[in-house]
C-alpha cells in the first residue's frame, strides 16, 4: 500500500525533470546560437536538507543530467553540494530553484 502512495510523487518528479531538461536544453541552445557569448560561469556551494546517500546521489544526478549544470563534489558529511553552472547570475537564485524543484520533489518521494 505504501508503494501506491509513492506513485504520484514519483510521476511528479519525472515530469519535473523532463520539464527542466527541456527548458535548460533550450537555454543552452540559445547561448550556443547567439553570435556573442554572454555566459557567466561559476561554482557555488549549496546546502541540502537531504540526509540519505540515495537522496543526495539522486539530486546530484538530476543536476548533472540538466544541461548547463554539473555537480562537481559533495562534502564529506553530505550536506553541501558544489555545483558548476554554465550561466550563473546569482548563486542564491540558483540554490532556491534547485531546492524548490528537485530537492522538494525528492523529499516528497522518499519521505512519508
């Protein structure tokens, strides 16, 4: 019965990932086809509320699979991810986007 309750959160996570994949792919394509590259690459540290290795690994993979971002490292305690972004205007904004989308959806799937 517990598995049935998890179906909807899993579907929401998959749909969220597909949406972010499409949107970020278009953003990367726009940067590529512009005559002048106006990228602001950067690395930032993001504290995560996720606790288990599985949750942190899933978040890292989702970030890496989204074009324009890459998880470079995870702190030894698992509480901080170091992320490279192809175009980073504000680290706080990117952190809030990741926390509000992927992290929140992962917590809905893995926690009751």
